[in-house]
């Protein structure tokens, strides 16, 4: 079994050829990034690969860009800023805090599933739940009134 952390040793007789190849790759990446910037397109590994393919008719993998120090530095300098993770809202944090420890993972999973739904879908679901709650409250109020009327009628009949 070959250890994964081992770096490849450059054979002496190939060192100059590989160095030329690395420089050529970095130059291709630099030209591709320039074209992408001119066209006001996002600089991603995939877009660099496609642009190099169009400009130089040469295949280039994302791993080649990552392993070539100069090409990777060019990519990092020109890519759009990485997305910052969303800060969870205070209501979500409160929901997690109030959940029982045994149920907390289930609540977090449910929140993660709901994040996949569109905002419009969630709004419709919320409005339906509110309407059902209103109907339930109306029914409870009517039942309470019936109970009060029945108890008043029973008291009158006893008198």
C-alpha cells in the first residue's frame, strides 16, 4: 500500500520538462483568468478549465490548478470571496435551546429539511397552519359557549 501523504519525487532527468509544464499551465491559467475578467464572468475552477480548453485547446483539470502553486495562487487571488456561513437567528437558537436534549437532533434535522423549501412554500404552509389554528380556536370558543349555556340551562331547571 502506498502512503497517501508522500510527495512525488521529481526524477532529475524530468525536472526541467516538468518545470516548463508547470510554467505553461500557470500561463494558461493566467490568460484564462484575464479573459474571464474581461467578460465579467466569475472565476471558478470550472470556468478556468473551460476557458483554457477554448483558448488553448488543452485539457486542464481542477486538480492540476490546485497542485500548481502559481496557478492556484492566481485562482485564489481572482476568485470571488468565499461565502460566509449564515449566522443563525435568535429564534432558531431559542428553539434549539428549548428542545429536550433527546429531541434536539430531530429538531435540527427538521429545520435543515425546511431550509430546502422555497420561501413561498413556507409562507403558504404557515398561513394554512394559522388558519387551522384559528378554526380550532373558534371551535373551542363555540364549545365553551355551549357548555356555559348548558350549565346555565341546567341551573335554571334545578330552580
